C-alpha cells in the first residue's frame, strides 16, 4: 500500500503543471493587474483595476495599534515563503510603455513557472 501511495504522489508531482502570467499596468490614477493561471491545463483569467484612493483608504485603516499588532503576529509565517523559491521561479520579465484606457502606462510582465523539468524525466 505504501508503494502505491509513493508512486501516485510521484506521478502527481511529475505531471503537475503550473504557470502564472502576471501583467501590471501602472498609470497616474490607477493600477491594473492581470493574472492568467494555468493549472492542469485549466486556464483561469483574473483582471482587477485598483484605484490609488481606495488603497490609501485601506492602508489608513491599519494605522490603529491593535490592528498593527495582529499583522505583526502574522508576519512570522512569511518565512515559509522562502521554501516556495525552490519550487517556482520567475522568467521572461518585460518592462515596456503601453496605452491603457486612453492613458499612458508602464507595463511590467513576468511568468512564474514550476522548476521541475518534466521532459527529461519522462524520456529517461
């Protein structure tokens, strides 16, 4: 039974495919964020427009001391993010000017992929 679990987990990791394309457009009045995620050949798109005024209002809420202490307690879990750097890496970083909604913007585009090379493992 243990051998079956190990083989199933190994095959799952071998065929797991993760790719996340992120594009951020920065203008003077708002920020547009585009996510395009591919997990197991399923494609998910996410688009969000963020106004700077709304962000400033949200940050002002966290100036209270009791809220700051809550967030400091949660910061200790950020050290576990370093382990994800071994699994994923960033490639194809682009930085270029663009026009969005009739306004000039700067676009930052990059791709996050999993680090495992599947073709070399499958071919032997």
